[in-house]
C-alpha cells in the first residue's frame, strides 16, 4: 500500500530521514562531513542573498516539498528557495510545502550513484522547479538542470548564474567548496 505525504509527516521520529517517491519510503542516511559542509555553505550564501534582497525564504535540508500526488512524492533537498510571491499566494504552513521550490540544491554523497542524483534532479524539474543545482564535493563540480532537459556542467572557478530561479543570485563555484 502506498504511503501518503500526510502519513509520512505523522510518522514517529526514528532518528532517520525519509523521502517519499511515488508512495514508496526511501531512507536517507545521514550525510558525511564534506556533504554537510558544502550544504551549509551554499545554504549560507543563498540565505544571505535572499534575506538581503527580501526575495522569500531559503529552506534547510529537512524541509519536505510535495512534488506529486496519487501516489505521493515528497522530497527534501539540501537547500531550497521559495519566492515571497509563492509564500503570499499559498500562505505559510507547518506541513510540507505543497509544491516544488523555485531552486532546489542537491549535494552528492559518496554513496550516491549518477542515475540516482540525476533522477532526483529531474524530479524537481518535472514537478516545476525553475532550476536544480547539483554540487559534487569530490569532483568540485556543479551541474545546473533547467526545464526542457537542459543541463550545464561547471568546473573550477565558474560563475553559477541562477538568476532565473533566485533573482540576482550568482555565486562562484569554487567558493562553495572552501
């Protein structure tokens, strides 16, 4: 029997993180040190930009977003941005956010396979996210996915331009791995 978003939200805390993909629970092991550091840094940079320009909210890793219903899909990126306009239109909630964020950020863990990471990035795009930033601490790379199957890989000192998802947001890739 498929699990619903409401059932996932009501589950007793067993110390593990879960996502719900087409009604199926997927356990998310705690991230490692490098993963956590990169996620914290991109979250900090994004939060500072969002707050400075009063654009909406930056949300942390444990925030669930409903990407589909019947069967339900609830995912939690490593960082996310929801615009002030969407917050005003939908209202604040203590439940999962009822739609995808404009920007979802995923940090690759050593245990993640390419297909798994790409499936996750594409699920955000298919649900309606404007952009998905996938950061790989081991390769020190960043991939930006956008609607229409567009994906651009970035290395080294590349400037990541995410203005379409977060107005004015541009960040140097290398700075996210320091």
